[in-house]
């Protein structure tokens, strides 16, 4: 992490200066929550409502794999009552950040209780971290967040739990909606920018042919053999399209689609993988992101 070590001294000084009150609920102030990813930020804001100030570390359309925290991120983590992480090795930068920031609040792993898909490579020992793509997993993540909020702010329990129940109903409706929309597909073969959609594929019965970057991690190196192999698979299996992702450069996806003689789905129709979209986009919430991706997949595979 190139920038992280440059901010260690700053973070250390800040940590020494702020060892006082932490639980915002205990002091009568708004709860301070840090969420490491855009999905967690959205979940937390839905459940917390106006009772918490939620700081998003990784911003919209930023790759969570290739991320370097800023001094402001370190300060927010240090001062938080709760720090919520995705877990399963997604935030490879987080341990060093926490060691540097020395937060006094609770560190919450939102993946606790999720059945994690196994990884195949040496760098995928923890499994597939893209757990949010199955709405049932999102419910588990939301439940973990709710418990942490209630523990930090018991007086808000009624609000948090009511918001959780309402959101669970929306997630369950979303799950049914996606399943219904994808049921029309006869060609269910998916090729994406990187291997981020495994939980979505497994839940809705799609067939994952391969990815431009053959890894859960967007920073994995791509070989000429990988490219040749994927092109051959696309041709052999009758894949209709290669789906680019909004937070990743589309050039390699374009090249592979061109070689294979199929279309590349990019631009406004790119899928949202590791990140939600910016405010005002078709994917600025988790629910909208899932609907956008499903609509794009159906339109291009039907």
C-alpha cells in the first residue's frame, strides 16, 4: 500500500490526541459508523436512518480491491463507534489501516453467518468475497449491522429493528423479482469482467463461462493464455456477450469480445460489480444496482 505508510505518522499522532468518548449513543451524540464498501454504506444508512452518521471509505465506482486509504479515512476509522467490514478478504488494505488508526469502536464483520463460496487459486483461500450478490446474503449482512447498531445504541433498537424488517421484505421481493426476470432466458451463459457474480449465478441458475480477469481479485494478472482460452470458450459455447463492469477499464473486455465475434456490454449498460454507482445513477443503492444488472443481463442474453 503505497500511501498507507506515508500516513502512519499522521494517524499515530491523531490517535494519541483522541482517546476520549467514543460511543456517540452513550454521550447523547449521533452514532459514528464507518462502512468499508458502498454496499455496506447503503445497508447501514437504511437501517440506521437518522440515528447515525455513516462514513463511506470506498466511494462509488472505486474498486474495493485496489484501494489506498487517505488520512481522512484513517481519522474516521479511529473515531468511529462501529467499523463495518465486508470480510472474506475483500478489504486487503484494512488490517494495516486498523493497526495504524487504532480504532476504539467495535469492528464488525458483516459476512458472519454467510455460507462462503470456495476459491480456486492460491490467493483465494478465504473464498469469494462478493457475498452481497445473493439477496439472502444481504439479509444476513443487514442483520449483523443491525445487531451492532443496537449494541452501540440500545435506545435506538426499536428504530433499527423496524428498519431491518422493512428492508428484509424489500430484499425478499427483490429476490423474487430477479428470479422471475431471469426465468425467460434460454441462453444463460455469462462472461464478466472479473469473477464477481458467483453468488448471483448460483442463486439464479446462470452458467458462468469465464471472466476477463480470471480471479475474485481485480488486481490479478491476465496472461495471453487466459485471453486465448476465454475467446475459445466464448466461441465454443455460444456466448452472446461480454459484460464489462462500471468500476473497471473496458479495454480488455472489448478486445476479447472483438476476437470472439460477440458484443461487449459497456458504458451506461456496464454491470456494477464491486461498487455501487454514484448518486443519481441506475445503481446508487443496492436494490437499484441489482435491478440494473438484471435488466442489462436479460436484455443482452435474451
